[in-house]
C-alpha cells in the first residue's frame, strides 16, 4: 500500500477536548443541531459526548433526557396539618 492509498484516520479527541466541546455547547445557547452545524460535528457525536460526560460525572439524566428532581421546602397536600396554605389577613 502506498501513501496515496492509505486511509486517512482522524485522531480521537482527548477527554479534555470532549469536556471543552460540551462546555462550549452548554454555554452557547444554541440547540444541538445549530451547534453541530457551527462546529462541524455530527449530531450523534455530540450526543455521545453528552452521554459520556453525564455518566462520568454522575449526571442524573435518563436516556430520554429527563432528570429526577426533589422539591424542597414544600409539604405535599397529604403532609399538611391545617389543610390549607392560605391565611386571611384580618
């Protein structure tokens, strides 16, 4: 095989480069499609990077992008003792 026949291979991005790309995406304010067009990335590559970093840093997102949350400082209706949060001013 000569040099002309060899297949060009892209080098893999380092973890730091992946973090930089994800950070730029998150701060860009663009949606995924727009960001990928501007950066010359495929949609799948960006999604893979986002999933990798979420898994590496314990991101609580599910596979469909939803995140579990817990409300703090509010009691559920079943936990309220007076039955109402409304107080009339007299």
